[in-house]
C-alpha cells in the first residue's frame, strides 16, 4: 500500500523553522505514513535549496495549487512554523483508519503558541489539519 498522507506546508519563512518541521515529520516518513511533502509560499528564494535537499517539493501557485498537487488520499496541512507533538503519528493513523470506514473529513488542531491559539479560536487557519483528499 502506498503511503496515505501528503503533507502541505503552507509557508516557509526561515531555515530553522522548516528544519524543525522536517524533523517532526520524520516519524511519519519512517512509519510509511507520508508519501510526499509539498511546500508553497516561500518567504524568499534562498530556502529553495534546503527544501530540495530534504526531498520536499516546491509548488508554485499557493496553497490551492499545493492542495491540487497532492497524490495521497489524505492531506496533512501545516501552517508556517507549526510543530507536531510527540505521538502525532498515532493520531493521524487513527484518523486515516476511521476515514477508511466512512468519515469524509477529519481535522485536528495542534497548539503552537499564542498566535496559533488565536487562529484556532477564530477559525482563521488551523495550525495543523488532516483532510480526506
């Protein structure tokens, strides 16, 4: 079975933040959960080499284009700088399995500081969400 999740990172502002996100994603890659990592909305072109070096793909055209480029049945969207907590792989696997039994859409939010709590409270942009493609 092919990996069921495409990851879309919606914005990369700096190398340190992106590197931390990739480290978080390694557990999902090692578990065979993640098929691809797509990145859109770079803060500057200097980040392209780093993104390429870790095997992620840059998608031009913003979030909509990145969503359309996903090749997996599920899409995990991460906001700029969002960090995944320990144990996230189990949560995502459980949601994916429940989706295989009929759920069309599942979402979860992960707190990342005050800005993320405000975003989540007002529904502007979840820090992380898992959606059936």
